[in-house]
């Protein structure tokens, strides 16, 4: 009886090492699969391949599936990074567009609109400077024909007064008149460099403006533009095309950039916008799942439950 018992014990011993190896490999697979989201996906696929087809061998279908899964995860991470950096750029563009538009309102939009309202004659007429006053001090400079900087205070100013006739300057050049016999349409009126009477370097240089129209050129005819809405306003520079061009650019570019940036960000991160954009055009009855979809869903659920039971 003792011999038989020893024999049974010795014959039952070799089964234990194989069981311990399987449990050890399963525990290693479970530990590696729980480290991260991407590693868990590849680890679960590797464990499923190991349980169904034995150990994973190079060149098998499971290895190709694991590589494909890894490539898919890498592509997803690259797309997420690209989306993040694109979102940062779009947000910065939206903020800069707002500040740019607010900056352009007093310097471009407002002068352009006031120029349109003044309705200057695009054909230059004939003007003659009859007086030039140079003054210094804030009290003496209530206005200026030219000012460098539309927000700066006036400490030095050039005040030019002109007479103008509505005879086109091109006609005057072909047939000059005697200044003493000309019937001036408006006499002794203020002369400005542009509709606002100010600007910024290098386009606006008041010293050059004073030398061009000032003391040494008093009594010489030159082309100018008068306002048909306010006949007493006369300017030296005017272009309808340039005025409209700058107005359109200052209105369109910041607003379009802001609208595109906010639209893309809203589509990516606003659930309401995403639902509205992806709203299906099916009728109410077609929104319910069909029998085939229910059967496929039930099959998917059974396969998921079976895979969970295996692990």
C-alpha cells in the first residue's frame, strides 16, 4: 500500500510546472497591458493571439495586427498634437484679429469713411496759396495743415490758406489765366494735407509739405481737391481707389480671420456645434435601428462578453 501511494504521488507531480508557467505568462501579460492606454490595446491583442493561436511568432497574422494597431495609435497621437497646436494658432489668430481691427478703426476705417462722406471731386482743380502762418505753442496752434501723428498735441504748426477755382488743373496748364482776374469759387479757406490733416511718417512729412506749398510757393497754381459736401474743405492728397482699397482690407481681413478661427474652434470643441453640423437628414422613422443592426449589435455584445470571460 505504501508503494502504490508513492507511485501516485510521483506520477501526479509533473503536471504542476506546466500550470505554473501558464499562470506566470498570463500574469506578465496582464501587467504589461495595464501600463497605458496604447500598451493595453496592444497587450490585449497579444494576449488574445496567444490564447487562440499559441505563442506569438514573427510573420504571423497576429504580429501584423499588433503592428497595425501600433501604427494606428501613433497616427492618432500625431493627429492630436497637430490639433492642439492648430488650436493654439487659431486662438492666437482670433485674439490678434480683434486687437488689429480695434487698432485700425481710428487710423484707417474712420478716416476712410469720413473721406467718403466728404465726397471729394476726383478731378483736381486749381488752387493758389495766399497765406502761410508758422506758429509755436499749444495756444497758437488751434489747427494745422499738416500734423505728424493724429493723436499728438500741436506744439508747432503750419497753417496754409488758399483760394481755389473749380477750373480743372489740366485745363489751367493748357490755358493759364491771370490770377487777379480769376473769379475764385472759395477764398481764404484752410488747406489740409489730407482729409484728416494728419498722418504718420514716412508717408506724411510736414517739413516737406511746408516747403512744397509754403512761403516760397505763394501765388503759384497747383492741383488740389475740394469737398462737394463741404466746399470750404480743400486737401492736397486724394485717391478714391486707394481710400476704398484700404477700407476694404481693414474691414475684411481681420473679420474673416476671426470668423474662420472661431468657426473651426467651435466645430472642434463645442458639442452643440458638432451635433448641429453632423445632424442627419433622415426622417423620424429611419432614426430607429433596423433588425439587422440589432442583430449585429447583439453579436458584438456576445463576442465582447466571451472575450472578457476568456481573460
